[in-house]
């Protein structure tokens, strides 16, 4: 009986297959219910009791070998058939080359810039690592005032004066400190907040800040600017609404809503049946902020606004999880190719 096992073992070691039907013949001979190995298992009964253990082990070994060999023969055959080496057909179209696309955050950012540029805004940027002055103090956040906790901040361990900016309003200050009015600028960039990550919130996201400072700038100008943007970005019949709010750096302050462009104000899941969705914060620049930047608040006035790019993108493309923007899943990102 052991001789038989040895014979099959040798045969197995030598066998080669060149095509699918030979592979099938291999399967029938060594793997199937009618294989030689199954035959040997049947003969197990006839083996004397004291040899049963060794015989069983040898058979199991043989069976394992046959299965492994079958798998590798099948894999070899596959690689032969899918990569024909002789005479490739050069007239066939080439394999399509996957080119990358813009990230949805950049698509929305670029579109926002485009719209505001047509209103006469230029683009300014500032550093992501900031100091207390630009993120808080110059923006009229009093020392130790609870307003500082409105946006949970990442401070640098070694230097509590250094922090990751919690909003792009920092760039307003940098702009006004280093230039002379008038200013009409939008400031896109990444911001950081110490938030628990969920479908609705992330510890970093992007904003676009807007600032317009000149003589005789009024709330009507803020309204018109936002109205124009909303209609351009979300559609011609978009309505806007301002809700009174509070920011230390603007007075008066208002939250900006647009009419829900999905249900047209009738009420749906996106607008939580209210017919309105929030797109950002805004207000008239507080005279204290102008003074902090050595701008005469009797001569100049202005408005500012800040909008979250993720928020705008989520509304526009009906995305319900903010984490998708930073997970780099190509199945998500690919959907924006060509937009
Ligand atoms: N900086 C505010 C925020 O991040 C938004 C804002 C900008 C509000 C400008 C008013 C004016 O929430």
C-alpha cells in the first residue's frame, strides 16, 4: 500500500500541463472523487491496524500535495493565457491611462474664487501656524473671554502663543496690517479645531474668508456680494437670508442661509425641513479690529464673511459625511473627475 502512495507521489511530481484540458485531466486523476488518491483512501480499510496511523498521515500529505500542485498549475496556465507572448496585435487600442482629477475641495475652492474674482476680489493666503494675536486678540477676542472657546484650539505644547489657526479670519489681520485700504480680498485655506471627528465635524477643514474695506461700505454691500455668489454657485433662483449672530470681530454679525436648492424651499432631508441651509458667518468689521490694524474706523468701514468649503461642497454634491474628503478613497474622488 505504501508503494502505491509513493508511486502516485512520483507521478504527481513529474506531471505538467500545457492547456485547460490537460489541467482538467490532472484534476480528474488527482483531485476528483474518482481520483487515485480517493481510491487509496478507500483502500485504508485493508491496511493492518498498526500501520493505519502512518498510512493515514502519508495519504493526507499526498492529498495536500495534489491540491497545492493543482493550484499552482492553474495559476501558471492563467498567466500564460492572459499574457500571450507571440505577436501582439498592435492595432488594438492601448490600455486607458488613468489621469488624476482635482479634489472636490479644490473644485469648489476654484469655483468660489472665480465668482468672487468677478466681483473684484483678489486672493490672499496666510500661514496655518499662527500666533494668538492674529487668531484672537487682533480680532477682538478679549483675553480669557469665553469667546476663545467658541473654537477649540490646538496650541503648541512648547509655546502657548503658537497655535494652528481656527479660522481664516487671521488672514484679514495680516492683510490689513501690511497694506493700506481699500482691500477686497478672498482668503481660502485650511483651518484646525480640536473636535471629535464625526460625519458632521472634523479636526481640520477649509474656509474661504472674504474682506472688503473701503469708504462707505455698508451691510447692503455684504448682502449683494453674498447674493451674487449664491445665485452663481447654487442657481439663479437662490434666495438668501441673514440671521442675527455673534462674532467678536464683526458688529453687527449674521449667519447666512440660502434657500434650499434641492427642495426649492419646500422642506427636505438636507435642509431638515426648514427650507433653508446655512453657508457661513458674516458681518460688518468691528471698528476695534480696524483700529488694531491701524486703520481709521471713522474713514473706513467694511464687511467680512467666512464660509466652510466642505460645507458648501457637501450641500452642492449632497455628500453626507465630511470624513470622505480626507480619506483619499479613489472610489469617492473619481466621481469628481471632469467636473
Ligand atoms: N471666522 C468665523 C468662523 O470661523 C466666520 C466669520 C468670518 C464670521 C468673517 C464673520 C466674518 O466661524
